C-alpha cells in the first residue's frame, strides 16, 4: 500500500502551497526536490545581512486580496514598490514608460506634448497590421522608445532578432501620462521581510509532510511513484512523458553574483541594460529590496544573463509561440488520460508564465478541485 496520500515533485511555491493545504486537510504528503534547498526560484539566502534573490528579482504583487492575505500567514511584507531604471548607453530612463521617461527622451513637459509625440511616432505603422515584435512595439510606443528601451533587451531575453519574434509576445506596453515610476498597477505589492525562503519553509514544516532535497525524481521514478496514491508534478511536462511527442522550448538564465566592499553600488534594486552590446539584461542590487538593510560597507549585486536552454540547465520560463503551444496541447491530452493518478502544476507543469500571485492562486484553485 502507498505510504503517502500525495507525492509532490518540486518544492517551489506551487508544490509547497498544495502540500500545505493537503496537510491541513489531514493528508500525508512527501515532497521531493532536485535542488539542495526548498523554495525553487524564489529562494533567498542571507549574505552580509542582505537577503539575496538567488534566481533573479522577485517582487510580490497582486490585485487578488485573498492571495495577499494568504501569503501574510507566513511572512510580514515591507512596502517595496518596483521602480526599475533602464540604462541605454549611459542614458538613464525611468520605467515603466511615463512622463519622466518622455521628458528625458524628448524634452516634453506635459501629457499633451508627450501624447502628441507618441502619436506622431506610432503613425509609422498606421494602417498596417504588425507582422513581428518590432512592428508591434512601434505601433504601441513609437520608434524612439522601441530602439532604446525595448529592442536590445528583448533580443537578449529571447535570443532572437525582434523582426523574427512574433508580434503577440508584446500584446501591450504600459504607457502612463503621469510622473509615476511605480511599475505595477496592482494595489498590493511588497517583499517579505527576511526573504522568501521562510514562506516555503513554514508551509512545509508540518507533522504530516516529509521533505527530501537533493533527489532526482527521474533517477528513481518507479520507487517514488509507488510511495503515494497521487502525484503532483511541477517539473517539465514533456520530460515527464520522456519527450515522446517532441521537446517543448524553454529559456534559461545565468547569474553572476558579486559581493562588493561598498554601501551602495547603483542606487536602485533593478537597472535594466537595454542595448544589445551589453550581454546581461539587468543588474540587481539586493539590499535595496529592503531599503538598504545589511552590513555597512557591503553590498551584493547580480548580473542576469538570458540563455538558451539545453538538457541539464534550469528552465525558467516557457517559449509560448504557436508551435510550442500546439505541442503543449498534445502533452496536455496525454496528461488528461492520467488525471486519476497524476496532476500537473506550476510554470513548467502547465507550460505557462506565472507571476508569484498567480502560482498561489493556481495552487489554491487546484486544492479546491481536489478536496
């Protein structure tokens, strides 16, 4: 007889949320994780008193009050507001595109002046249906903003020329005719005081949850599957099916982290580097997520490099073009045939990009279906 009610493969936010809720309902759960730590890509580690986001910047933001209240069970959040800055050949621009951006770029002062220039530049695409990402971006924000703040960054992010990327990747771009640098419109935003790892740790610290890290599901698949009545798989859905229908595409990331002997390196948590010649997309200075907290005379920065995904690399997000979405539907059909025994969840299991609040909401929705 199976020892556990559920085996959860992956100790990220999705798997941990489901495991916690299942345990609350009296279910026994085993969670296994390939990495040597829990929390997946939201893992944070303290370095010189600074909570370092080990796998890229994570800012929790949501319009879902129930999700906001839910995560507050596990951590107190600060009032951090995401206000990234873009560096193009040494020129600094506020993001998202707002009056500060337009004033710096064109010397305009009023919303009326900014809108007139935006409309003048957008007219380049008047009467034309955008055929690629470049044309779509120009139709939304004009050529100046596209050339300086979108083109190079996007080409680095996807590893392709903008003219070769489909238009639907950029469905809309935030344009604000106010002097407001708040990147998100969501009413709830912040970062957990003391980092994200504590959230997942507290979720999994339940008497009927067993956690094993540093183990590979595929190395002992039959053994693990026999241990539980049901399986929640949060890894790559095509890998689960041994790529039998073909490989889905993913993008990966590479991080270079440095400890610097100074208090303040760049003056902002996130600065994007939007020119193509700079190989990384952004530099994160972690102490600014918690308003300068950390040891005096020390700061930690991380350069983030987009990368092609190859077997053995960490997949960070799916490439949701038509070819991959169609292939995912075929894998989804295979998954549906196993729905009695296996559930797929999270970014990789459901092959879609999720923000953190969407991960929590999706996991809670799954819980509502299961119990």
